C-alpha cells in the first residue's frame, strides 16, 4: 500500500474514532447516563475500523520477519498475556459495565486497584507484543493509532464517571493512575 493511501486510511480511523467517542458516546452518557445499544455498536465500529486498518495492511508474507528467541518469548508473553488480561479485566468488571451500561458503583478493587483502565493497558501490552513479534513501521503506526483511540475512549468515560461519582471519583483518580505508573495526582 502506498504511504499516502496508508496515511489517508489512518486519518479516517482517527476521524471515525473521534466522532464515535467524543460525539456519539459522549452524547449518550450526557443524555441517558449510560450507552444505548447504538452507541455500543458505534464503539465496535471505531475499534473495528482500527482492527480492519491494522490487518488490511499486513504484508502477504506476514510474518516474514524472524525475531530472535528472546524477543519471541517477550513478544509472546506480552501478546497472549495482554489478551488474557484484557478478557479477565472485562470479566471482572462485568460485560455490561465494560460496555457503558448503567453504573451504580465505582469499581476500585481487583485490577482497578492498579489502573483506572486495566483493559486498555492490557490490550496495548498485547499490541506491543505483536509489534515485538512482527516489527514493522506499519505495526508501529497501528499501535500509535490504538493509543489515540483508547485515549479518546478513556477521556469520554472519565468525564461520565466524574459526573456520576463526583468527589469519590476524584479521590480514586488521586490514588490510582489512569493507565500505569505511580500515583498520578489526578491527571
């Protein structure tokens, strides 16, 4: 694929993601206090556009690049471990709550003791593992797009959680980092 076409598709993914998370999802949270089935579907469209972009650009001879055994082990651990932790964190929160259904209690236990967004952290780890296993500039661009997409999603969700839980959420933000790291001071 030509670089200009690739860049154009990347821009389309960003525009779709912005429209979904900052317009559709945000509006649902503001109007209904939860996501409607249409907004959940649109979230899947945004994430699906990233998946489609990523895998439409996989070379025909993929995975042609052979990495050394050390990188293969690290990449495999990150990839499979990240996917497993993504599913575990979604399961621990509950499928409905993971998809913006009504939230009546702020989850602060389990994976949510260490990160306010463990699903996003785990999924990014999986994609970093993918990049380690099959290094390419296209996989790197895909990772960057994913980080931007997740940042849009998280920003929208955090606005909603702050409206719903107020001071309790502010205190949680001071204690637990948005993604990973040391105490954040509320970001």
